[in-house]
């Protein structure tokens, strides 16, 4: 019996799969067991399932069930019929996005077994050395040497500032309207770290380093949480580690636009902007 049939039997309903840009499978449908429309998410990893459950429970009462079927990890949630936001982001929307993330960072509290953003100097060097010989590999190694000279300084600041639960995947696709209210979704990558880590891919990928959008976002964010500043050095280090993550992904998956974002990060670091 397929996992879909087992879910239908458990929920006493008829679920339909929906598209979702991740390794997870998602379904929607009416459940006679819960007497309501449900959104069901099947997670690729247990940690993601656990993390999304713990974060969601702090935000709302959407979690109806958390279970394991055939070694697959399942969350059954109340359906909210989310709507996408316009990808043509204005300063007003960027401001509201900042407010929503600021509220998330101040509301969600650390929980047991949460992942933690670490500096991992040696680990990142090992990761870079697994990459195929390329221009960006050489550039990453060059940048790594610069940060190595300030290792303790960066480690100390990250230790002090890594006190907020990050969303872990902030981007336009994870902002939705629910009952005309802007909210964040998809919390499986949440972890403890410095809030600037949650800004990086949004600023580079979705805002394309548009200074007006970034300024509007930070104004909205600071209305909810003013404790987000880092030294330029540590900000650059976090951009550096984000670029490593992007190249690690694009080494295994063909994604030229995403790779170009990593290359843009390296360009910014090289020029010292």
C-alpha cells in the first residue's frame, strides 16, 4: 500500500498531491477524521519534521497530528489556503516582510534538539576542498585565508549574537497571505543563530541587492527587533559561508541562477563592499 493510500486511510479522506519546491511531498484534502480541510506534509528528514512541528506549535494551533508511516515523517496541519505575494516587490511590501521576520525572531523561543549555526572554520575548508577545480573554489580558499586571521574575533561575536531562532530559508516563496495577513511558512530549517543569517539570501536572491528594498525591510524589521547588528567582518563571514552552501548545492544540482548568486557574493567579498 502506498504512503498516499495509508494517509487517506488514516485521515478518512481523499488527499491530492500538490507541487512543492522541496524534497518534501505535500497533499491537500478533506479529512473526515478531523472534520476539516487539511494540509499534509511528508518530510525527507526527521529533524525537519521535528523542527517544523516545534516552531508551528509556538505560532498557532495548526498541528493536528504528527506521525510516522513507513519510516516517513508526517505532519497533518489545518489548511489555511495561503496565497502567494507579488514577486514585483515594493518598498511597502519589503517593510511588511521585515516586520513579519522581526516578529518571528522575537516570538519563537529555542527548543530542545534545535540545530545551531556554528562558525565551523575547519569544516568549511574541508567542504571547499571537495569542490571541483574551478574559479570559485580558488576564490573561496583566498577568502578563507582572510577570515582565518580573525577567527577568534568572529567566533566570539557569533557566540554572543546567536541567540535567536532563525527561519532558515527566508525568501519570497516562503511569505504568504493568509486571511489577508502576511505570514511566513515552512519552518523545517529553523535553527539558532545570528539574525543577519536570515537576511542574506533574501537580499541577494529576491531583492537583488536593491538598496531601497533592503532599507525598507530593515526599517520594518527594527520595529519588531532592534537587536540585529553585527560587525562588517562577521557579516562578510556569514555571506562567505552562505556562498559555500550555494556552491555545495550547485556542484550537485544544475542551477545556474542560484550559482550566479553565489558568484555575486564572492564578487562583493572580493571588492570589500
